[in-house]
């Protein structure tokens, strides 16, 4: 079996041949390569599928009890210094390999249709394939310097993908924001790596874990220095996994294509920080101060992400804040030592969130012909509503993904989130309260997204529709260009004067229903088709949604406790996942024993919170709003002017906090961006006025003195005698 592990290095390299072929094709024969661009999707999917099969096979070997395998070869040897590169195959690596390859394949299939009309189709596939290669290389890395190398490649690819539509100023700004914010964390990561290299003289994981097992408990090393270096390593994970306060790049990263949002913000890039902490947890767990700090940051992040998602109108941005909150749950679990729960939630959340992001792409795809190819309109949930009639398959998949993220059994995220909640209560009641309250908020804002998108009636309609020409959507680019010139469309949102309320649905029904608006267009093969806008997406985009739906329905069962011969009412700690992770968790997994009564009690408690959040969202955003309005439910809560009551003020405060992103971006803009600019202007003034002023002043003074002196040396003796008498007179005047 060791012979099989020797070829595991092939997994990260499998996507490279297609990347190089497309790159050389665009460079040498660009016209032919672009004409055959749709053909390149097949080898990309095929090679990544081979990597997936190999990863699954390695994971099966891990479950069957094979030990960790590491292969190294020397890259640089100089006296006592040796830098080795290699790969490490263990349960953590196998989990990440399966996540990256499965989600990557589905995203590639989805992207073939989603990006088919885009001018940068080939460039997109080059970027996304190279991003997948970088992630596969990162999770198989055997030491810190190798992780840092692939860590930076992942950051570079994310910069290119987020700014894929760089002609849009907002997309160009978003990729720069993501790049700069991650540089802060990456700089800390580099300093932490160099610090541990200075301490141990090695970059291998085994030497770092030797510190944790021997030196730190025996006071053989400066604990303050070790804690500082560990904090710097954690800083890299904070930026990459969008933890507070370096989370500000994640919502703006939604300016990239939707498949990128599914890949980066579900199972890959944002999971890199969680992977790094899980890989180094034997080191962190020997430093209680760092563990407490990790759990604190995770708790703040999960609560902050949930509150900022409450009032967002952009469907992808709402899902981005949801991702931020769920990553906070994983960080909290790692901080309290619940290694298995963190990785379990990483798995379940990856598939559920990928389903939701790809579902949002299907929604955007159906809305773009109505509102135009503008993210401000096609992603705005205020302009949606009633889509259940037009996109039934997308609605069903999106609903199941929403319920999973809300924690409704027996869907995937229920099992992992319930485990994190119970462990949080056992570790600290404060963490348990915040995590439980956030679980209710998660159900509220996720069901809010579903109701605003699919419930009610379509809230956008044609004010003027005049078209005598048949347009073609095949030639339309998604770079922000408008639809066919023959179509004159002016869309109106029917709302009240006060707009869309945060806790209510003050949206009047549309005066003209668009379900009867028929739009003819020519397919790529010249066959005329008839669609009703909005309309369901094609089979190529629906297939990944259905596969991810199966994962969402059944992947949670790998964490269900099963009988292991334990009598009475105790539940064995053994699960499929724990058996899978046994080689990795034996030394540092925190034990939280449970029994059947505790499990059922915790499940009832967490599910009750989820249903309460669903119920509140249904009251304020669903069809039940009119029923409670007829019962004077609003008047029961609010007496007099709602804007002057305590409830109205609290509602307004929460809305402003959420809609303005907690004012964190404004704070960063005023303190860091404007502050740095003002400091630069001050330094520029000091440089020009003082430094250059002194230099120029000395030169000017020499020039003036020289000009005056040249008139003194005129060659006349009378002039010399006159100046001599003047100098003598001044001398006698001051020194009589």
C-alpha cells in the first residue's frame, strides 16, 4: 500500500497540463484556441476527476487504518541547514483533497455554461484550474515554508479571480482590497514561520510538535517568544479565513463571477486558514493563551457575521457574511480543542454553501435578462420575489441548502453545528450563549434570503417594452455590457415611499406581471427557443446543484454516533469521521463525553432555536406578514409612532448597523486609508518644504552672496577703502 502513497504527488500536478496547453495556445495560436474554447472544459474536468478518484482511494486507506505517510526530498543543503520539499498524506490531508476536488469538479461543470457567453472564458478556466492546483499543493505540503509558498499562490489566484471583470471599477477595487488585507495576515504568517525557524532550526511539523510535547511543558523555551510566534501564525489564518478584524475583504470579493464565490468562499480559500490551524493544533494546544484567543476571535466573528447579514440586499453578499459566521464556528471549535467538530462543520458547510452560491448564480442568471447585466440589479433581492414559479429546481435545491445551514435535521449542517454548540456550552457558558443566539440569527437571515428571493410576487416589471428586433444572447458578454440595442427596457420597482423595511415587507404587488412576457432569442446553433423570464437555467448548471443537494442531504451521517458495544444509555464516541481522523486526533482531541439523553436534549434545544428564527423570518418577510398585520400584530408590538418607540429605535439601530457593515469599513477608511494619505501628504510637505527647502535655501544663499561679492571686487582702490572704513566703523561701534 505504501507503493500507492508514493504517487500521491501526482494529485496537485494533474490540472497543470491543461493550464499550460491553454496558456501556450492563447500565446501561439490565439484565434484557433478561442474558437475551440468550449473543448478545454472537458480535459479540465477529466484530470480533476482523476485527482478526485485518487484522493478518495487514499481516504479509504486512511479509514482502514493506514498510518500517516510522508515523503521528502532535499532541495537545499548547506552545512547544518537543510530545506526539504515533499508531501504529507494523513486524514486531514485526505479530507481536504476530497473537498477541493469534488467541489472543484462541480464548479468547473457549472462554469462551462455560466461563463459560456463571456469573452474571458479561457482566461477564467486557466485561473480556476491554477487556483485548484495551488490549493491541492497547500493541503499536501509537508512543512511551513512549502505551505507559505502555496499560500501565496492561492492569494495571487484569488486576486485574479475576484478582479476577473477588471473593467468594472468596483471589481478592480475589490481584488485590491482582498490582496492588501491578506498581505497583513501573510506578513504575520511569514514572521511566525521565521520565528519558529529561529527557535527550532527547522521548518518541519514534527520539530514544531516536539516543542509542544517536550520543550514547553518542561520550560525549555521562552514561552513568551513561542506565544508571539504562534500568534503571528494565527494572524495568517485570520486573514485567509476572514476572521475579525481582517474580514472586510470577503463581502467585496463577491464582485467576482459566482462560480468563484462558490469555490473560494465555500471549500477552498477561506478553508485554508482553518486547515492551517488544524494542522498546527498540536502546537497551539500547548499554549492556553493562544487557544483562548482563537476561541475569542471565533466567537466574535460568528456573531458579527450573523448580525451583518441581517439587512444586506445583495444575495451573494448575504451569503458571504454567512460564510464568515460559519467560519467563526469552526474557529471557535478549534479554540476549545474540538478538532473533530471543527472539521466536521468544515465538510458539511462546504457542500451546503457551495450549493447556495451556485444556486444564487442560477438566480442571477435568470434575473439578468430582466434587469440588465449589472450586479447591483441582478443580485439585489429587493428586485426579486416570486421566483419559485420560474426556477422550481433551483428553488428546491436552495431551500434544502438554506435549511441545512439553519441546522434543521437530518440535513448536513445540523449534526456538525449541534456538536459545536454542545461543546461550547461544556467549555464556557458565555461561548455557548453567543453561539446559540447566533444559531437563531442564522436561521433568521438565511430564511430571509429564501423568502425575499422566492416568496411573494416578482417585484420588478416592465414600464416600457418595445422591441421589433430579435436579440441574441449568445454574443452577450458578462463584462457589464447592456442587452441588445433593439430592446428598450425601463424597469420599475414597486415599493412604498419608505422603501423596503428591515423587519417588514412593505412591498406592494406589481401592476404588470412579467410571467407572460415572452422573449425569443437564437441559440448558439441557430435554433430559436422560447423562454419565459425569469426562466430555469440549463441542465449543465442544474447538474452540480443536484449533486451538491445529495451531499447536503447525506454527508452529515458520517458524524452520527453509532453503537460500539457500549451498554446502558451511553453513546459511543466512535463515528465514521472520528474513525477517519483517529491518527490525527489521538494526542490532542478534547473529550466531551455524551449520552443519549444529552444528545436528544441538545438537539431539541438547537432545533428549537432554528425554528424560532425561521418563524420570525416568516412573520416579517413571508406570506404570514399579512395575516399578522390583520391581527394588529404590529400595533400590539408598537404603540404610537413606530419611529419614536423603543422597538422602532432598536430596529433602526440594528438595520443601520447591519446595512453599514458594522461601520467597520468606514472606520478603516477614515483611520487607515485617509490617515495614511494624510500622513503621506504631511511627509510630502515636510520633504518639499523642510528637507528640500534647506538644501535649496543653502544654494540660493550662496548664489545671492556670490552675486553681491562680485560687485565688491571691481578693481577700484577707492571702493576697497570705502568698505574697509565701513567695517572698521562697525567694529569700533560694537567694540569701543
